[in-house]
C-alpha cells in the first residue's frame, strides 16, 4: 500500500518529511514480526500508527487491544495485564482475562 493510501485509510495527516518517514516505517515494520515501541506526546497520533501497523500486518486477523495504562490503578496493573484466577485476591470472585491474553494472535497497544 502506498503512502497516500495509508494516510487516507488511517487518517494520518501531513506531508512533511517526518510524516513520510513515519509512514515508511509503518510499511516496513508491518511486514515483520517484531515488537514496536511507539512514543510521543499525547495527541501525536500513536494510536493511528498502531492501528495502521496492526491492520497491515500478519496479525490483522487477530484483535487490536488498546490499553490506557495511565487509567489502571497501581494495585491492579498485574491483574489487568496478565489476568487473575478466581480467589487470587480480595474481590476476585471470577476469572479475569488479562489484556495480553485478550490480544492473543493480535496486537496490544
């Protein structure tokens, strides 16, 4: 898929050299099975880039699980990410599937 098609499909706006490099990186990493770290200011488009990479990758048939890690209370990080069995902690009255298990064969962002 060419740059313009990626921009249109995923709502990535801009024509600067930096945006062109980002789209080139999306195209490159989507063809591989590597872990990608996206960083940037709030509102810079990290989720759009994650959606593009996921959709263009071999994992596209699996789910894209978007996690707002800042909204997870400190004491629940482990159970939210990895899940918990019934009775594992006070208040765990049923099995909880974690985000990593939910993202199996897909992508977690």
